[in-house]
């Protein structure tokens, strides 16, 4: 049966409160375990001094059976505790570069909440008849912006952009003692621009993720999107913003 277009597929973006959707609170053991995984995120090896910390894992989702499987790293990546991430030329900071990023731990990969968020994401996507009979490549990123001084911690790229993956989902895990980090979604024509360059009629949405598991997603070819740098808040401790991303690509496009 042909699925009706989702709001995400029709409008180019959508938002959810997944804590309410899943019926969990911040005391939930799986949420607490996922939050704890951000405590030891290594600095992004490709962006020293950016305040960005991350881990990455790759998986495969089978649309016909709704089965999700984590994919292994290459032997050399496994020895070094890495997974390779490639965006083609869509990220202007790393064009046509395979970035070997620190791997997400097996414990976190097995976390039921992580798996539930991946399954939820699939339910919002829509695929062509051809793509629906191929596995979907799923990249999962744990990313933390961390700032201890008067500077900024910056996402990549620091401009309105498109990622090159048909769908990208972002889930707030936590935010603490920080300001900034706002999200802007605009029409595709503003790729490479700053939010101040976008007139109101072409700004589709501007919002903050505030509560744990507040989430949004974009349909990459329909919009451009941006997340602002963060700065430390008024307390003496560091400022942090922790996000889990998943990006979705039909494997049919990768052969």
C-alpha cells in the first residue's frame, strides 16, 4: 500500500517532542545511559579548537522488514576505534573527504532508546518504489558542543547548508548552561548564506530545542538549515549542547 506523504516529506521539515511520544522522563534508565555516553565524547579530530566533540556509527535499515543492523567498520578503522563518514561535496569544510571519526560504543549502539529513535525516524520518511526495496544507509552521530570560556563552540558547517542525505533527524539529548544553538530552516536558495541574509518570507522556521528529546528533521532537497554556535551561560561550569543525529540514504544511490 502506498503511504501518504508525511509532513516531513511534504513541507521539508517537521518537529516532535519524543519524550512525550515515548512516554519517558529524564529519570528513564535508557535516557540516562544515553546522556552519560556524552561525558567521554572525544574532540572532533577534524576541527581542533571548535568545541565540537563526537562519535559516529553506521547502520542499515531494511524497509520491508523494519529490521535495523549496525554495520562493521573496516579492519583498520576497527583497530583504531573509528568509523568512516563521507558527505561528498555537500560540506564545504570537508569536500570529498572520508572523515574517520571515533566510533560510538557498542553499549550505546545497543541502547533501546537509540534504536527506538531510529525506528521512529524511519516511520517519518517516504521512499520511491525503487528505493523501498533497497537497504537504507543510516549514519548516527553523537555530537556535543562544549565551551569553557568567552568564545563559541561551532557546528559544521557554520552556515545554511544541505547535507546530501535525503533525510536528517536531530534529537536534543541535553543542554546545560548555554545560550545560542538556535535552528533556522530556509528555502534551498540560501545554502551557503547566514540566517541574517534570509528575508522573512524565505525563513520557513526558527526555533530552539529546549527539552530532552525535542527533535526535528529536514528533507534535504526541499530546504536548507542552520544551527547557531553556542556560548557559555552565567554559571561557572562549562556550557554544553548534546545532540543525536541520524542521516538516511538509499544504498541504491551508493553503487
